[in-house]
C-alpha cells in the first residue's frame, strides 16, 4: 500500500466548550476536563489555525439507537441525580451507579461525545476531510444495553456504523491500555470491520481480549487481540504494533481507519500499567496516518490528565504534520505541567514484563490467523443509506448541524478561565480497574433482534453560547 510520510492533510477537529464541565464525581478518575485542557493546550500551540474546528451536534436518541437498545437510551435520557431512587432496578440492569455514575448532564455528555464521532464519520464519508479528530469520543467499553468502564454510549461503534454506509471494510485499532471490548463485541460476527486491540491482559479490566478470541461466524479472524503484560515501553510497543498493523493493512485492505488513542497506556497513568511516552504513543498515529486512508482519531481512557492533554495535543500535531516545540506554551492550565513544563515525558524505570520472545510468539500466532483471511476481499456494491447528518438540508428546525468555529472567535478563546484542581489526579488513587468485572462473560450482540418502536425524540434547540457560524460548505 502506498505510503506518503510527510503529506499535509485536511484535518477536522470536533470540540464542545461545555465538555470540560461534566463531572463524574469526587474521586472518580474519569475527568472530561482533560479534553478542555487538551483543547486549550493545542490552541496555545496555534494548531487551530491549521485545522477546521467544529462544535459537534448533540447526537439524537435516534442516532444512538443505531447501536444501543431503545430502552437503554430512554433510561439514559431520563435518569438524573435527583430521581435515581425511581430507577433503582434499571440502574442495576444497565450497570449504572458505581464505576459509571449518574451525574448532572450525563445524557448531554453522551450526546456530545457521540455527536463528534458520528459527525467525523459523515465528514470522512463526504471526503470533505482526510483526518477527523474527536478527543471527546473513544468510549470503547459501552455495550448495546449496558454502561461499562466509565462509558455509556459507544461513539466508536456509532461512528463505524456511519463509515460502513460508504466503506466496505473499516479497520478499528485500539491502543488504550484496556481491551476495546464494546467495539469488538459489536462487530464480532462481521467481516466488514476488523477490530485490533493492544491491551494489558490478565487480572485486569474488562477481563476480555484473549489471544484466542478471534471473532465468530462470518467475523472469524476479523477480531485481533494482542494481550500484553505490564511495563510495555516504546520500543516493545513499536516492535509489535508496526508488523501487526502492516500485515492487517495488507490482508484486510480497509478503506477507512478508526484509531482509539486511549492515553491510559502512557507511563505514570493513574489506572494504567504500561510505560509508553508521548512520542511512543504518537508513533502509532504517525504510522497509521502514512496509509493515507480516511482516518478518524478518537480519545478514550487516560487518567493522569496532564499527560493525556500532552499526548492528544502532540497527536493532533502529528495528524496535521506540524512540528511543535517541546517547551509548552503558556496556557490556562500551565501549573499542571510543572516542574518541567515540557510536552514530552520520560518513561519510568519499571520492568517490561513483555520479553521479545513473548511478543514474537504472539506475533507468530496472529500472523497465522491473518493468513486465514481471504486475500484481497471482494467489494460488494450496495445502495448507500442516508447520512446521519444531512448538511444540505436547510430545515432550520433541525439543529443537528455541526457548527464551525470561526478563527476570530478561536483567537478570543485563548484566555484563562477558572478550573478544577488536578489534585485527585496525583498519587496512587487505587486501581479501580482491578475491582470489578474480572473475567465477566461477554453477552453476544444479537444482530437480528427487533428494535422496539419509539417515538422520535424532540431535540432541544441548542442555545448558542458562543458566536458561531453555521457550516456552509
Ligand atoms: Zn482504558
């Protein structure tokens, strides 16, 4: 496959300035604030001048039930901190309450996260952009009818379903430290989506992602799992990522790629156990980008938030093909980045328990599986379903267009605002991930299940909180 190392790409970036205000609760490691930190850092690096920035629409219930069950989405729409008592039974059924708490604005948070990934897919489908970024997405653990691992709505599955309207084969790659179980499960029985997950395996959340889990039915050999041990460093990661992704590209030949850039695989993560630097993590982005395929990048885990924002800022620069200085520019959250105030981070001295022999063994096994794929799979022609977002529509009642932020307003946004403290992010906050769900059996997605009928949701008209322009291209 042709690769072009230094090509410039049209990059679209999805961000809503409200996202940083959603709060999972005191002591909870998932902090949407990290997305605002990322945004502010990349603004202050000047990266906004080189990409189109959109405020995503809020995904509707109708959009979300393309994957999720109607009753689960109806529940997410209804539940609030002040009416939880009425929903006791359903909270258990949908696994909401503990790791996935009810918080103010939970549903809107899901709408924005999902809206960004769906909009990104539509943009790529229209060939209006080569790379689309949604750091508010990447919530790979969410299941059809169940929240899991801090994720409620699986924006990735929704994005991939949208890509499948135009693309015969979509590749999903997951470099979060946790197994991308929700995405794998959704596409476990199809040959149109290959899921490739690199993750810590063994006594670790969510407990799935064994080397021998390879897909089922038509999807056999289309799920690829790379189970890893503690201490993965940059060199070891590259030694397995590059050959496996190369082989996957060669045999699967996708026409679009989604990369989940979970940053909990970085060294020093509050919940993670790998030892990657920002550069090592970013190399995965660089490598995938070289294939010049329509490319969606989403966020995911990441619990030492100063490093999450470093990594996602750096990866935005990689997407843009722009070099940025190691010296951090002044930004609203500058004090988080002390004592060095640098972009790049150093690995720790932790031992890498993934020996070259172990990694070689995994690679050999996976190559054997990939050899079972039909080479150069045939392309079926089919009718293209309607886009999730019809941007040509001039129906002003539908406020589901993504709004482009004009540059003059972005310039104004490089200003301080008040922020939560990073203190919870420090220290050994307890590895919540080991606490629950160990080895839980995965429920299989029943693709043939009929959806209950549901009345169409009435979406609220979004109040403009900032001067915005409608996209008119
Ligand atoms: Zn994770």
